[in-house]
C-alpha cells in the first residue's frame, strides 16, 4: 500500500524525524489560510498524489507571496501527475537548502534482508544516479538481530557527514527511520531529499512510505490511510466474494481454477502474442453462482473482447463445470466470445455438453489460447 507524503510525514514526525511545518489543503482558499497560518514568507506548494516525480512534473513550486500561493495552488490542483488527478496539496514552510541527500530503507530480495541506501546525490534525479553512477549510492545490509544500534547508526552517518552535530542528527534519523520501517511493517521508508539547511539542520522535506499489504490487518493506523484506486476497489470486492483477482490492462478476460494454472494461462496468452485483462482464480468449484460472479467481474471491464475459461478437473468434474457454465450463461447477457478448455476428470463428457452451444470448445491449452488471442485481434 502506498501513502501520501503528508501521511508519511505524520508518521515520521511521531518518531521524531524532523519535518518542516506543513498544512494539508484541498482548495486555493485553504492554501491562502495555510499560508497566513504558517506566517512565513516562502512556502512550497506540493501536489499530494500517490506517485513519485512530482517535482519534475511541475507539482512542487516555491511561492513567495499570496498571489503565487493562489496561482500555484490552482494550477497544481488542476494537474494530473502520471494519470492521477491532484486532489490535495501541501503548503509547507520552505527551507534554505544547502545540500540534498537520499536515505531509504527497503527490502532487498537478493540479500534477503533490509537494506539501507544512502547518497549525497539526493533529489529529483536519484533514478539517474542509481542507473548511471551506482557507485554514488552506498548500501548497507541490516542484520535483523542487530538492527540499528547507536554505534552502527553513527558509523553509517559518517559515510555522509564529518561534522559532529551533523553526524549525531543523521544517526538519530537513521535509528528512527529504521524503527518506523520495522514497527509499521513497511516495504519502503524513504527520505528524498533529506536536506542540510543553510542553518545546519537536517530536515526531511519529502517522505515516502509503502507498506506490506499482508501486514495491514495489524496496522490499523496505516490502513486508515488507504485510498483505493478504481482497480483496487474492484479487486477488493472480488476478494470479498472469495476470488483471487488482479486487474491488468489487456483484453483477454481469464477465468481459471487454481492460481498456478491461472499464471500459466497468462504466460501462454503472452506467448501467443495476446494480453490478459486479468488474473482470476475462481477456486475449485463448479458452482454456477461463482461463474456468474466471475463473469460479471470480467464483463465489467469494457476492454475485455474475449473470455478464456481454462479449467482443470481434478476433484471438480468437468461435466459439473460444463453444467455450471450452461446454467450460469442462461443468466448472463453477453455475446462476447467465450472459449472453454476443459481437461481432467470427465473431460470428454464436459466438452460434449458444451458443443453446439454459445461456447467455443477447445481441447488443449495451446488451442484455447490461440483461439482467444486470435479472437482478441479481430
Ligand atoms: P518529488 O519530486 O515528488 O520527489 O518531490 P520533493 O518533495 O522531493 O520535491 C522535489 C524538489 O523540490 C526537491 O528535491 C527540492 O529540490 C525542491 N524542494 C522541495 N521543498 C523545498 C523547499 O522547502 N525549499 C527549496 N528550496 N526547495 C524545495
Ligand atoms: Mn522526493
């Protein structure tokens, strides 16, 4: 799960990580009130969207007076950043930047541990730094049973700083950021940039946290921040109905029993040059209600041009599935092509039931996939 900068800053603050004063706003009028409230000359108007790269997209602007606040608030609130409409902005006290650093904890699958990444080249170009000059990013693997004790935090802080007050505040930030990362079940806790101000203070002027979805059941404070996208809303309602469903952007709707077969089906579609619209595991039942619900999910997606049903009959018998499909499609009004591949127990019986009906029957997965891909291209 992703969070907004203002939400991550709220969490950071509660762990003692220094952030500038900021106020969340929804309109330009709010922004003016916030500007007056902050009682400072220069503020930063910042888009709050669940995406990075706001600065580069024009979603972060310095405003030096009321007129500029109104102008930038209005223009940023009417922007889209990476397709996401900006509905909230942050009015934040501006800082005088001396230098910008990158600090982030994340999970590294290669070392199977939490890693800390640091760089002197923080700011909006960190991706370029990472790809073109990776040696400018320092990486530290964190031992889970050691964590981030004082001595280690200080030792690491020396990578970026020499002066003792800077080293001490950096060490404090590292300890707090690690603590927040662990305690909140985060998959990313990032400050980019962490700035050294002209007054020699270290401040997190940006904050980014993402969380492990599987831990949200025990992170109620974080879950309260959840703002599902349209696709996520569909996925979670599918979950409530007992489906395992992931939306994708292709045009072949897939209905499969078993997660492994569902993944293999998607691979096969790709192999034959098509694009799956979704991953859908309907589980091991031939229940017509489940088929109806599943089809509803697929047909709600207007991009779906063809449906591929791929069933392996193990405990579920193929003739039961075929009867389930026939019953279900009495209630489904759609002339979309539906290709069915049944294999396993009673497969022949199942296929025979579906012949000369609205279904297109295939025997092998290859045949079914070719038919689906072909039909999606017409
Ligand atoms: P991002 O582009 O989405 O990562 O947004 P950031 O919050 O990181 O802001 C992008 C850039 O705007 C930063 O790297 C800074 O260079 C600049 N910026 C943000 N806040 C301030 C500020 O208070 N003062 C100054 N001078 N620049 C700022
Ligand atoms: Mn940033």
